[in-house]
C-alpha cells in the first residue's frame, strides 16, 4: 500500500469537488438505503447523540477506531466507557474483540450525494473491521464534505492513495438472495448510523 497524503480535508479536498451543495441528495439517497442520518453542530453534540444511542443500545462492548489520531474522539470514547461499556481503541484489541462487539464506531471522510454512501479511509485493518463485524455501525463524518457522484469520489481518492484501501458504505448490510426477500444484517451490521458534524475543529470541548 502507498498513501500519498494523510489529511484528506487539507490535502485532497477542494471546493470544486467536495462541498455542502449535495447534502440534501446525500440524505435522501442514504435514507432510502436504510441509513440513519443525523446532523449535529459540533463534536460536543455528537457525543451527546452517541450517549443517547448508548442508552438505547446498552452495548457491553464497543470497538472504536481513530482515537490515536484524534483527541476529540478519545474524549468521546472515554465518555462511552464512563457510561458503562468496555471500549476498545487499540488496534490489536479491536482485532480481537470486533467479532463479539455490540457496536462499532469509525469515521468517514466524505459522503456521496448520488448514492447516499460514505467513503471510509480503510488503510488500517481496524478501520475496516469495526464497520463489518458488530451488529451496529456508527460513523462520524464532516457534514460539509459531500461529493456529487462516484466519479468525483474516485477523483478525490486518487489524491490520497496510489495503492491502498478505501471503502464505500451505503446503508446497513442487506441481501435478497433467499426467495428475493430483503433482509438486513445478514453479512454485516443491521443498523448503519451516520453522525454528520458541522464544526469538525479538534480544539473544542467534546
């Protein structure tokens, strides 16, 4: 794998490709694919929403990616641990615990208006499995980072990787293989929740 840049927003985004204009289309298409999409003001509001989801789900075990690169995510994960869950953020612990975790949390780089998908930087193994193995997957993403379509998405991705991993997630896992009856959660999470954060500054309290 070869990564050309690490900070997507600073090094790969520009206003001609990534902007807020496509938000309504993203919400409409994502909701049609059974994603649950919430827009919040900042990370403090995201933490409150996650704590509300925590009270609803009561997860015993959470695997959460991205803490090593973000003080604000670390604070959010600590709050979830204080609420009564075992929260695993170390990459080796995530790999061990993900198959039996109740909730996975990760980050998305941007949304895609055309499909309602989110793009995940899946360079690290732990970023991939937190969204594949637990029955509920929550992603936090910048609310203002939406691209028009998949073609534009690949143009952005080409600025980040020469060779590597990126993934698109469109709603929860689904299949209609059995008697053409749509079933959610057969091959992955049965719930997919997007928390879109307007102010993604790391300096604020969360």
